[in-house]
């Protein structure tokens, strides 16, 4: 899988992490609002995490709306959400040397930094 940093340009946390990792001018950057995650990327992330649910941003408006409507969430529903709605993807995600780092937890960002800069 190609090395990529999936983020949302309107997410202040993503922007802060990009700066912290020194990726502001990096060719790795992929704004999911402009270029959503591809099917191949989602397949790779699923193979890595073994769960579409692990890739879902549960704080987003779309997810909250579906939850209020009483949607029964299954792996298929999560997969459809990820394919159709960029804002449902948990972010940021670093795919580097065929390893995926998902989310903005302090420990995850530290792992991203270690992977990128040794």
C-alpha cells in the first residue's frame, strides 16, 4: 500500500498533528474531503484492523444522526458509511511501510512520529 496520511483539512486536530509530525509540505497528505479514501485503502485498513467499526469516527454528525434514527450498525453499514461519507472516517490515519496508524490518541501519534522519523 502506498504511504499516505489521510486527514481532514477542516479538522484542527489533524492540522496540529500534521505540524507536530513535520508533514506540512509532504506528498503523503491526502485530504479526504477533496479525495476520499479509495476502495483499495479501505480494504487495506480493514485487513489491518479486522474491523470497519474501528475506522469509524463516532463523533461525527452523520454517525450521530444515524444513531438517533435507530440505525442498527453492522460491519456492512460501517463499510457503506466509509465508502459514501468522508466525514465518517476516523482520522488522521497514517499508512506507512504497510502499517496503519489510526486515530489521534497521544500514543498513536507517538507511534506515527516514531515510524516517520525513527
